[in-house]
């Protein structure tokens, strides 16, 4: 990982450090005595929070001390380890003795760093951390990873250490490339997904994947693929699930009442090309691709809740077009929500001026019947084509597998970013908790397949599998930092997926709105890219109240002229999305990450920009 990326992530971590972490009994903490009170009580500052605590010794106001949390309540109890200066050798040796570790130079260094930086630890976590340090040697990389684990309050385990170490030293591009080069995978899906995420053509075609998933789901009574095909108009809207299941069973010549795994479904289709071609007939491969691409393009940049609000609102407007009285309370409430939550701005690229005109007419209670009817028909059709959250990952995989967009299409990069999130396995835990059987039917992610391979196969493949698994776990561990009010998201993408040679990095900063979601009106996004012509490039994108300021850092000459030639196109594109380009600046030289990032405006994120 380059020094620029390292500096970026250190700056991100510095900002995350502001979080108020709860105290836990048994923790060693660095505390500043703000003010001594009678009866050995004091106001103590620990990190960025102050508390009233009972001490077991009288201390000097304004000084820092090493303390241990003994009790947490309205009047916390802190045990003072020593009344000597914070980083005195006596403090460190006393702590090492408590965890039964020798006062070696390496151990003393690590404890001293933890104390000086104010990182919290317990006897158990310190013992585990020093054991990892002894096992892996005292290189600067090892020490940095351990300090990162303590700072973020990660579990101090060897598996977490290896994940973060791999993430900091290896390339995701190279790790996935090695997976695609393996010749002995028993599960073709693992190699296929690795190929997809490195921008290469998978072994299994789009249509065969759809049909295999369809057979497996039909046998389990699951309707995800069936519903997606109907939404894309590949299956006619009047097609009934039970009839379709019976027809498909007749085509393949076997019952679909017993579970058919994905692997079994693929074998069924491999043994008879004629049977495969009859499923989804009369549509050709090109028809399927075009209809899936159209469905993906119609997906609105709205949350599930926002779609529900829009649907409720449109249903009330529809009643007006049918000369029926609407529910005035629902109409008024949803109209206000559409305005307040920027739904109007997000919908403008899809509906043009129609939405604004209808909203104005609702406000004036002077509705144009003809305009309403035409507009509501378009809106309701669009709403019906919205894919449910549980099916979005499947649509993403199909679109990516079919290579349905040109490299310069505006939706391509959004598709690839979402695909990395879904296919890599970053959301596995949440999906498995929600519905393990449904997740298995849809086909496991790279991460799940790696775990399965590690459990089933012998040593020859294990090292490559372990490295890939550690890499994905490391990226996931550092991908999100959330507080009550803000959200940070850091993503690492394989270069070939984005048509680059090396990994790409994206960092997003946002403040949550009143609904606990990211406010899209203001945000700060940083892209770190290795471009073919411009080489190392950092793009700093700041959006405040939908006004956009872009700064590009690059150390090559004549970049400003190239960027300027795209300014008008960028401005028009942003305007269509409801944003205004305020400035586009190119600065030669490396990005001053600390100066740039300490002034972040943490106010939401709109990944579509």
C-alpha cells in the first residue's frame, strides 16, 4: 500500500478517534485530573469525555495518570496505578507484572505506546496483544497493526491481526487474480465471482446462471428469480408461479418438489442443451440482457422507506385522476415528506418537471387532470419496477455477469461498487441472520465459498485461500465506522473491475439525518485512483447543500487543461441529478491529507454522484 493511501487512512482514523467509547470495568485508561474534589473525588477527563469519579489516592489537578476502571455507575471508581508521571517505567513494569509478561524492550515499547496514545486495554487484551507481538516479531508493520486494533477496540485475536496485516500489505487485485488462476476449484462459482470482480468474463454464462438459480429456487418454493424475470418483462406479467413451475418441471423431465441445489441444476442444464434453450423461450440471450439492463437503469436512488412514501403519495394522486376523494391527511403528509427529504431532487432525473408541477398543483389545490393522469401512469409503472431489497444483490450479479454496460456508462461504476459489496461477502452476516436458506439458494459469496473451501480441501490450496479470506475480512473490518450521528465508509476495489491496474480506494463521510439514514444533500468523498494516463490521482469531492466543490490532486503537468475540457459536461451531469458545480480545481503535487481531512463537513453521502 502506497504512502499516500496510508496517510489517507491514518487521517480517517484520526477523525474516527473523536467517538465516545463507553468505559468498561477492568480497563486501563489514561485520565487527566481536571479538578480534585473533597473525599478523593475528582472530575477526570478520559479521551474526549469527562466524568465524576472516586479515586483511591489524592492527585494533582491538570496532570495525567494511568488508572484502572473498578466500577461504573453515577460515581465511577478509578484505581490509580501510580502517582508517578504517566509514562514512567514504574507504571509500565507494574502493568506487565499484572499480565504476567516480562519487561522486555518490545513489551515496554508497546505498553508505553498504548499509554501515551490513550488507548484502552484490559489485562486480557494486553496479554493477547503482547502474545501476538511475540509470535509475529517486532516489525513496524506488526506494531502498527496491533496499535490499530487497540485504538479501534477490535477483539485482540490472531485472526483479526492477520486480516488487518494482510489488508495493509497485500493488493486485492493480486489476491483475486490468484483465485482466478487456481485450476482445482470444485465449486465453479468461486472462480466465476473472482473473475467478475477482476473485470474478466466468467466461465458460466448469464443465461445459464439465471436458469440454474431459477431451477434451484423453484424446487425450494422461492420466487426471487421468478419475480425479477417478471419485473424485467422476460416472463409475461400474467405468468403465475405455480403454472411456471409445472411448465419448467415438464421441460426438464423431473419433479421440482424436492430440493435441487445450484450444482445439480447446472448439471441438469449441461446434459441437455435442448432443455436449457426451452426455459425462458422464446427470448434470446440478447433479449434477456437488454431487458435486465433496462430494469437496472430504472432502479431509483431511493431507500425502501422513500419508495414507500412515494408509492403512498402516488396512490392518493391516482385517486384524484379517477375522480375519487383522496385521504387528505396522507396526501398532505407524504407531499411534505417528498419535499423535506429531497425525494423530489432524487426523482427529477427520472421524471423531469412533471413531479414539480404536480407538487405545485397539490399546494394550490388546482390539479390538472390530464397532466396528473399521464404523470401518475409513468410514476406507478416506475415504482412497480423497483426491485425489493432482498433481490437487489441477485440483479446486480446478473447485470455484472452479463457485462451489460459500456465502461463509460454513468451507471457502470455504481454497479461495480455495489457488486463488490454484495459478491465479496461484506454483507454475509446480515443476510445469513435474516434468512440462511434463501441466502444459500441464491449462491454464496466469495467469502462464504472461501470458508467452505478451507474447511473441505487439503493444505495445497489453503495458503491462497487464507490470504484471500484475510484480505476480505481486513477490508470489512475497516470499511465502516459509525457513531450516533455520523457514518464513515471506506471501500477498496480491485483495479481491473474499475479498468485500472491497481486497487482503487473510496472514502465517504456523512452525517445521519433524523431517520438514521445518510443525508444526501451534503457530503465529503475522497477517491484514490491509479489511472492509466494520469497515474496517481486523488479526487476530493465536497458537497454542501447540493453545491459541489471538486479538487483534483495530481503531480503530472498539463492535468488542468484535460480536466477543464470536461468541466461543462460534469456541470450538466450534476445539474441533472439536482446538484450545482461550484468549483473544479486542479492542484499539482501530492494531496495534503491531514490539512484536507481535518476540515471535513460530516453531512451525508450520495454515492450516485
